[in-house]
């Protein structure tokens, strides 16, 4: 059976989680402007393309905190977005 590795969820449980997130969270569309911002972020901070897209989308959405284990905990991007690792070692 397929599972979402980090949380140990089945496909069915993952679908339920996704539905709950869609019902409670605002969904942002990635625009060409977001992609250009991501390119700038990748160049400035040395992030991968996908990490830069996530950061750019968070900034475009007006977020002040980005929860991820893939970036440096406590890093502040563009003076507005603070990275928080919810899975500390």
C-alpha cells in the first residue's frame, strides 16, 4: 500500500487531509510574476528552483512564516518571510 512517507498516511488518508486543507486554507495560483520572483530569489539566496517557487508564492501571498524542513531554520527572506522548521533534530 502506498503511503505518504513523512506522516505515514495511506492514499485515502492523504486525500482526506488534502480536502481538509483545501477547505481551510487559501490556495494561491503561481503566476508568471511569481516565477520571475522565484528566479530572483534563487539568485539571491542560492535556493533550488522548487524551493524558490515555494518562497516566492509565500511572499506573494503575504505570509510571514514558512514552515519547512528544507530551508535554514530562522532564515529571513526579503526581510519579510521567516523560515521555521517544524521537525527539529
